[in-house]
């Protein structure tokens, strides 16, 4: 499940961070768990920044994305 979010001309591609295959097999389950969400921010097709720390929900990722864009635009 991927999600795109557009805010003030910037686009975020939000992707789920899944657990590793080894962890899944150690649990004995065939389904992977979602550990969090990461996103990549782009402006005019070029990568502006990446967020490496997984956020707990899609809503938190969107809020973090919008806050970072506001901080970037306020500093210019």
C-alpha cells in the first residue's frame, strides 16, 4: 500500500516499513507486520528529502511531512 500526498507543490510518497523475512519466519507467520511508515518528499520531480525513521501511522507521516514543508518554506 503506497500513498501520495500533495502539499504546497511538494509530493510525498508514503510507503509502509515491513518487518524482515527472518523475523516473520521466526514468528511462524506468513504475513508481514507493518512496523511504521516512511516517506520521500519531492518537488518538481526531484527528491527534496527522505525520512528514515518509521512513523507509527499514515496520518503521522502526513502531519510530519506538512510540518517539515512549512518549516522549509518559512526559512526561505
